[in-house]
């Protein structure tokens, strides 16, 4: 009797453990908060390798510096997160960066974390997606190289299945300070 009870318990635990270890797309349970949703499918459409053409405004009223790079994006953890890896230049300087983007089902927002070779900090932001404009908009609080806090607004517009436009805007927290464009990147999918 005791052996049967232990066997039944072991089978139950193995079945329960096995079910919980299945990838989210294999789970049949509706409303599973750990399963990727339609918001994650939007991120999946961005996966691929892209040529990047950058324009960086070192000073708001000056002509932008132009450079190029490559953006590689892939989905992680069963379609839950989009990893970005950038290699190239920003103006005349080498820029390597990595980002993670996901959709937080509890916050009901897209979340982004970014690190790169031009900083020692993590840039984090939260955003939304406008289906009519095919645009992701992320808001953040950022710090400029002198240590001043700034508001951040980053926009990724899906121009087509093979091209996106990424724009970065910053605004000092000083009263009356205006928002200015810092960066624009055109991503074109490589074939």
C-alpha cells in the first residue's frame, strides 16, 4: 500500500513537473500568464539581420554625423523576449550594444533594457504599440554624458516587413527645455 502511494505520488509529480517544463506554446491552458501572446508575435516579426544607417546629432542645430552598422535580432525563451545585438559606429566612434525587449503581461507594456560600449549604465524604458501607425513608443528617464537627467522618447516605426525607422529623442528636465532628436537609424533587412 505504501509503495503504491509513493508510486502514485511520483507519477503525479513527474506529470506536473513535466507539464510545467513544456515550452509555453505547448501548454494548452488558456490565460497562462507565462505564455507568449500576440504582443510577442509583433516582436518576433522584427527578428533577423539588418543593415543599419545611422544619423547622430551631436549638437541639436548642427548637421548629423552619418555612420553604418549591423543589427541582429533573435527571439529567446520560447518567444518571450527579443534580443538585439548592434555592431557599428555612432558618428566616428565604435558602438557595440545589446538590448532585450519583451511584453510584460502584468504591466501591459513593452519593456526594454539596453547596454552599450559608450556607457556604464543600463537604459530601461516602457512602451506601447500603436497598430494603426505600426509604431512602438518607449518612454524613459535617461542621463546625458555630463550626468544631467533627461526624459527619453524612443520610437520604432515598422515601415515594411523589411525596413524600420528608429528615432531617439531627449529632453532635459530643466523648465522650458525642448525635446531634440539625438539619433535616427534606418534598418533594412539583409537577404
